[in-house]
C-alpha cells in the first residue's frame, strides 16, 4: 500500500486584548448580557461609519516584530462579502492584498527534543462576527452580537506541519507567544484563540499537495491534535479505497471524536473582495515600529534558553513554567531573591501548583507573594527551618497570610541546632529501642532511617536532619557489641 504523508497549515484567529473594538467604541469584555456590547456601528445601522482603533495596529506590529516578520509600510482594509445571520453588515472588514504583517517564522519545540522553524505566511487584521446560539431557544437560533467587531489577528502558517503532534505544538507555541506579548489573554475556553486547520494527504516523496479539507474553529491544543489525527486517518482511508478527497469545510465533534462535513469550501472569488471605501490605507512609519519595538518583552525562546542554559532547569521544568506566562513571572520574581533556582522551581511546580489546582485559582492570583516564597526557601537553605516545617509555614501563609519570619517566630518553628540537646534526644531514643540498635550493629544500615524518624517525631520535626544523622552514626558506632 502507498505510504502517505500529511501536510498541514493552520490559520489561527487571535482575539486582541483591546478594551474596545477595532472600528467602534463598544467594549470587548467577555460574558456580558447578549447584545449589550454591540453599538450602532457593530449592528450596522444605516449611516454609521467605522473608525479605526490604533491599538490593534500596534499589537499586530508587536507580533510581527516577535516573529522577525516583514512589517508593511502601508496596509489596507477590504470587504469580505458573505451572508450569515451573525454578520450584520453582510460583509466582514478584513485584509486581503495588503496585510499588516508579512512573512516571518516561529520555532516549535517537539517532544523528541528537536526544533523546527515553521514559516508564517502573513498575519492580517480583521473584525470578528457575532455568535449564533442554537441551544437557548427551542426551534430557534439566537444571535448575540457582543463579539461583532472584536479585533482579530489572523495568523496564517505555511503548509509545513507534517503531523497532528506538530500542529498542536505550533498552536501551543503561538499561544505562549501572544500571551507573552500581552496582545491576547489566551483564554481558549472563551474563544480568544481559534484555529482553522487545512490538511491534505500526499504520497511520501511527492512534492505536489493533495486536495485539502479545512477543519473549522478548534479551540484547544488537545482537540487540534485529535481532530487532525482523525482527519488524517479518514483521508488515507478514502485514498486507499480508490476515492478522492473533496475540497470542503468540516467541523470537529469532540464528543464523538470525529470530523463531519459542514459545507463546500469557498474560494477568495466567492467572497468578492474589494477595498473598503470607508477606510483609508494605514501608513506605518518607522517611528511607530520603533516605539512598539521597545515594548517587546523577553520572548519564549529566549526565556527557554535562559532557564535551561543559564539557570540549569530541566526541559520539563522550563516547559511547565513557560506554558503559563504568570507561572514564569512568579518564578522569575522568586528567583530574584538569589536563592537556589532549582529549589524554587520545585516549590512552584510542586506545592504552589498543587495548591492552585486544589483551590481552582490561577498563577495570576497566588496568595503568597513571590518575596515571601523566596524568603521561605532562604530559611530552608540557611537551616532556620526544615523542609517539613517549611511546608507547614507554606500552608499557614496560603490560608492566613502574614510573613514567613513572623510565622516562624510566632509558632516557635526554628530548627533545633543545639548539639547537646539533640545528643540528649538521640541517647533517649537509642535507649528506648535496643532491638533496633542490635539490627544496626548487625549491619542493617537502613534501620538508621527509623532512628531519624523517631528523633524528628520527638522534636516535632524541628531537629536538623543532617545533625541528627551525624549524631546517630557517632553514638551507634561507639556502643559496645551486642552480647
């Protein structure tokens, strides 16, 4: 049988994090009462005219700089004509021939440790449509125009992804980039990023692309991968059976884990594009580009290199931190205290992440300030408290607030480092457990852990474990042989 190869390109719609819409003053806040965020421009009342919001232009430039793309000196808006109930004007304002961002590239990091650079064809600005709601009214479809006019940046990749896993990795990397740039909030469950996947199958070694299908509006990393896996298998089955893949738009049903045909795929001719007569071309000056350039933060690739090459974190640790912008910010703020960064990463990805998950809150709302977590780690390193006591202090701070040092003093939690006091405790433990002493003298070294546990129990976890081990070994070694 023929060996097949998938060829995938993604069109990702990124909702820009502006306070108002691209061509009107209406708010973009999510979850408002239906149609309460739609004004006269958004619902296309006769006589109204669009007025361009400058902020989407600046955000698009910021993205272009981040992927080292061509930034147009002049861009233009066009009318894309189609007739859906949630499109009040009967056309969408978009960009066809003169997009604001030209060719660039985005590196993606694959599970086998390799890096691939994926070409980005273009990124253009457009307005979002409203939303058709099919489940609220029995037998009727409701139209909510709150989203109509919300600014989108549509990012179009080259067809250079060759598996569902690569496509998911690209979508994830793009998500990390736009959230790092703070041009999108990245809330996939609110539709802040939506992906259209174009996929075709061809025999391996053949350069010509096969007929493609488009999977519309997928909004999770996992669903992108699962939808593409299904569609790859479906197209291969069609071709192996001697059939032909049909150019069409399909939807992904996550409950059934399958794609289904929606409609035949339109071409650009079907949309009858023409320049929007109500909007002038936008000239982008070098001064504007430079004013945006200074706002570009450390990008995910540079952050990844810093975490691994400079700080010595593992690929797993840097991956977990970088996938959440707020987690990375929290880590950086903790690490600024000059503490052991590996220990900081362990706490953040361990105790902090577990508590966040338990309480169903995000890294943006960690109740313990980075300075306090840094102080807690310092107190472990300078042996003021043990790791076990640190966990108790952490839970107190999480639930009640306060400071690390104040909690340690108020609760009397300082680590017991007094050698003579520890020797007395060790002597008593040895005296109380002659059977275990005999096992140690018979060469059963693992029994030492039993004695350490007894000492820690007797001191309420405040004994210095290192000192305890040293004293135990010394005291046990000088005992007379068992009779």
